[in-house]
């Protein structure tokens, strides 16, 4: 079971108290102060251990407390400092402050670590307070309290190749036949409700494939489980885009998935893809293949016919994946700070609607303008999907409140559209 979000409560250790003490040895008149300092409280450290694959452990273990430092001793002896509390997390864990949302760390590789709560300083013993005018101070410090906070942990899968597509396109079946993964497989939408990982070995090399659950229209806005799934695609270097050969319009599905990826994060839309038409063991897929292939070739995109059920061209797909990966530049892995997620800030309006001097309606908004630019207006299904995005964002209702009528002109970004019911 993949658990990719968790909230935990942490507390570092308090510092040990300083001691008030004096020398009491025989034959030492007027012995001076000899109280030692307290030890430092234990830090709380998150550290990557690649033997962990999910955040499931944190569903049952929520509270983490480091030990306190020990009290100072007599004869100027410093109390023992507490050891740090090491909390192990899987690679790809993003750590945020739960109260503020502040990014604390992006833990990617084995042994990456971050101190998320520092232990309190040990209090000073009375020996530290001795002065020329006060040679027998009866004063010491208590240890400083540790830090306490709540953290949210988010897991981004670290995979080389991501398998994307609409629900029920056959991604889980494909992953099961190309790798050692054993995902749950059935013939109904949203069988996969969590990403699955599999290792594919070819010519003594290996790649990690991730089956990303089916995306639906509006996933970039968090509709359904969109945000939870889309973030797992961000760290893959290559995408296998699976088209459902049994679907009514595989081209519309292709356009939809690419739009969702790019609307969530522009860089996702630029990732290299291998596009396949799956379920070629079915007659309807075989009949649709020439049309879909011709349409994609016009855009300079090659289409590979595949059947996960009969393993048709599965070996060829594996070869292509390894070849494409070997051709990609060895770009450094981008951390969260360098690759922020595409989000609209709360202070920024999602869209605005205004009336131009010529009576036309002008819709402005980063998200809807990008959606318009990614819509293939030659396809009726694409136009229908764009209209649904207008409805989802509330733009349709806003235009109707402004009095838009069929036949009116509506400008969205660079596009001049004629309004229609």
C-alpha cells in the first residue's frame, strides 16, 4: 500500500539543568563553586533510508520525542548530551511545516538528512557565574526547552519512467508484463488508486517504472485525486503515454492527458514521451490504429501498437525506453525550491471577465489562457472538453451573469471564440 502523505508531531529534547554545588573536600577551606553545566537535548533528524518506499509507518507512529539532556554534576562535571533521534523516511520525501506550509527540506538520496528540531541548550552551572565580587554564586540555569512542531510529509516517487494515461487504458497490465511489479488489475476505471513501482531489467541495466493512476479532466485543479497523482510524475525523466485502443476517441484522450500535465506544471508537458496504442488484441483497437497513427504522424509523433495482454511489441517498448533514456542528458535532479509546483496563489484571481468597447467579452486568467492554448480546436471532443473546463472554473456562469448571448464574441488569450450553448 502506498501512503504518500502524513502528518507527524515532533519534539526535541530539553537541555539538562545546570547545578549549584561547591567543593567540599577536606582540607580545602572556602571551596569555590563547582556546579557543572547540563547536557544538550537531543535533536530530531529526518534521514533518508532507501529501504523504505512509502510513508505507511507514519500512519501508526505520529509522535516523536528526543531525549532530554542530563543534569550537570558536581566537581564541574557536564551532564551528558542526549543522542539525536533519527527518523527514517523514504527517498523523495518533501518536508513542510504544517502550520505555515514552509518548505524545510527535499530529501532525495540515501542518507540525505535535515535537522527539523534542535535540542535545547544545557543550562549553565554556578561555576560559570563566579566573579571577583561574587565568589560563591548560588545561581544556575535550567536547560532550554526543546522545539516542538508539526510537520507534513509528502512523498514524490523517484522513478525513471512514468506510465500515464486515462483511467482503464491498461497501464497496470503493461507495468506487470514489463517489470516485476504485481499491481491490482481489473477492467473498470480507477482500478489503480495509488502509484505502483516496478523494476525493468534489460541488457544488465535497470530502470524504475511508475504506473501513475489514471488522470481525469480537471486533475490539475485537484479534481478527483489529481494533485496527489500528478506530483509523482514530476521526477520521472521519460513518460510512456498509454492510449486506450478500445476508447471512442484515443486522440481526445491524448490531448486531455497532455493538457492536464502541462496545466499542473509546464515542465511536465515538455517531458519526452513514447506514445503507444494499447489493447491491440481487440478488433476495435486494430481498426482505429491507422487513423490514430496518421493523425499523430502529422504532428511528428510516432505511435507504437502494443498489447499488454498478448505482449505484442512489449519487448520493443522496453528497448525503446532504454534507448531513449540513454539519449537523454544527465540533468541534475531538480529539488522543490528549483521547481515549484504550478499553483495559483490565493491572492491572485483565477480569472476576470470584462466587456470590451466593441461589446466583446474578454476573459483573462493564467490557467484558462493556458488551457485555451493547449486545446486542439480542430477536434470537436477537444472543444467540448474545453467547455467543461470553462464550467468547472465558473467562467461560464460568470459570462452568463454578464449577459453573454449565443453568437457573441469571447476573447480568451489569443483566441477569438464565438459563444454557443
